[in-house]
């Protein structure tokens, strides 16, 4: 059955407030209208593309009167690139919108009893704050409305940048990104130019063919740079020439890897990363602790704000020095080691074996002897037998992926009955679902949103729980 096309234009719509997912809210004839790229106070004409019983969705086709609060976007790619949708929104309004998002998920939708939610902790940097970016290569870049696809020169048809909105095979060619500091932009532009000048084929995402597929740039506060180049075709001569050229042009690259990935997706978590030149890792430091970051390691992408996030988690854990702490979804053991000086013992569990290897190495390098790390699926590793072997947790710190925790994991935690828990989440919706399960035995005593990703709708949230 074909989907019915909505052909409706609404004029002089007043935007009232900010909503989740980077949208704004208005009301028209008693219905909620969600509008992208709008700011409270805007008066706009809206093209509706979805109409349901209780709500509509649309996009602005004309700004009748801009809001006095509206800011000029700083990025030339705003409105097409899928990121940083809140650039026109003043930062204080972004922070309040994120606090409101947490309130909506936990209280209005989740019906949880919580204390007053603290103001969102602002990020020290609101531009160039990311330490990791992935750029995708495509032989068919996004074509702008004022361009004629047929008249575009062959050498200008490829792109290296970000996926556009909901189109998996559309890549916006990025000229200048404000998310990661130099040399990120310069490296990307050099690689694109080298490939074009030497006739290297960009990847065809839809049909899966081509040479150059995607790339990752990781940067550290100390100036270290890791570059991971991903290829679909294993052409040694082409690969060597490109890697040598980028290495010679950017001596600040301290770790240079490549990957041959012939899967249907760009993820490298299950691929072999081959060190071509330099060190095998870059490093970050936090309160005198040094953390090794390999090509597949997880590390919070906003380094400076990660310190504030972990400080909140440590504050909420309220450790006295004699507790056994379980750090679930430990990643490279960052939180585990961050709280280790205030605990008797810390047990870290993580799904990715390479991350656990880094955690063990980091702990050894930092002279930490009271941390133990285990790799495996959380629902399989965390069991009554595991707890019996390694000690009953007095405090559990959770930092799961967006999907939240598995019901089996929640069951074991409830049976273990730690005195306190700290739940760190990048998705307040799944966090609210899990907290509802824990509410059987636990009271939420503090809620702290943390802004890890300025100019986006994403928010990290930390909750403290104490046993009833």
C-alpha cells in the first residue's frame, strides 16, 4: 500500500518551545506541530510532511518573523548536515531544554518520583569539543538544490563527510566542521584532494564497490592524533601511496592505522586494525591518571566534559573507602579507575574484549591494584555466582549503551541489593524505563543532566539511587 502524501502548508505559525530530537513545538487548531530547525519566538510558514491523529510534523519553508532569540548558525553546512541542529538556539536555552527533556522522560512520561532536577552542567567548549569523528567517502555526494547533477564535473561528484539526515547513501561533502579541532579538517581535505588527483575511487555505498570507504580521526588533549583509514578494496600500491602521503604531510599524526573492510556497514568494531606507522595508541589524562586509547577503544568524545561527568558519578557514589564497587559497562575502565582511590575494590565488566585489555593496561600503568576487569556480555557475566566469587557490591555504577540494560541484568542487580547505585545514561528514555524497575527497592536521590554535545538535542544524565 502506498503512503498517502500530505499536501498541507500552514502559514504564520508561532513556535512556542523546544522539543526532543532537535525539533520545536507549535500548536495549530488544537494539534501539536513539530518543526525542525525552528527557535521559540519564530513565526514561520510550515510544509507538513506527516499528519497523524494527534500531531503533525513539518519543516520551515519561510521565516515570516525571526525570533529575537535566534542566532546565526556558525557552520556553513547547517540545515543539511544532520548534526548540530540547535545552532540558532542560545546556549542557555539549549541547557534548559535538555533539563526539560530529562524531566519529561523521568517524570512526565516515566511517572518516577525524583527530587528537583539540577540545572544542566554546561560544556566548557561549545565548538571543537569532540575528540573523535568519522567521515564517510561516497562517489555520489549530496547535490544542492541550485546544482545541475548532469553538469557537475566528474572530479567533483565524490564527497567526504557526514551522512545526510535519514539517507544512508547520501553523504554531504564537508568543507569545514566545527566539531573537532585541527588538524582534523586539514587531514580530511588533504585525503580527499589526494584521492581525486590520483584517480582513487570513492566508495559506492548503495552497490558496495570502490577503494576508499571511510576514515576516523581521534585527537587527544596533549596533541596526539590517531588516523584510521578504511578501504574496501585491498590495493596495496594505492593504499601505501595514500598512507605515506598523509603521514608526510601531517607529522602530528602519532598513530596511523588502516582497515580492510568488505562488510556491508562501516563499523570497525569487528575488524582488524593494522598499525601502519607510529604508536599503537594515543593517551588522555585525568587527575593524574593516564588512559590508553586504541583504534577501537571507547572514550567519552567530549574529553573535558567527561571529567565533569565522572566527577558527578563519583560524588553520587558517596564512597567512604571500604566499599566494593561494580562498574558495569566499564569501557576502558575510566570510571572504575577514577573512583578506585576511594574504594576497597572495583570490578569492571565490559562487552568489548579490546576495551578490557586497555582497562587492564591502564590500571597497571597507573599503579592501580584494586581494580579487576572482565570481558563478556553483561547478562552472561553478571550472575549470582559471579557476585559470590568476587564479592557483594556495596555500590553499582551503570553506564550502559543507549538501549539501556537487559532485564536479566536488572534482575541480578535487584537481587544483589547494593546500598547505592549511580546510573549514567546517554538516553533518558531507556534510563527512565530501567529506573522504573529499580524503583521497587530504590529511591532516586539526585538527578544531574550533563551537556556532552552542545548544539545537539543529546543529553547525558546521572541519577543517584539509595536502597529503601
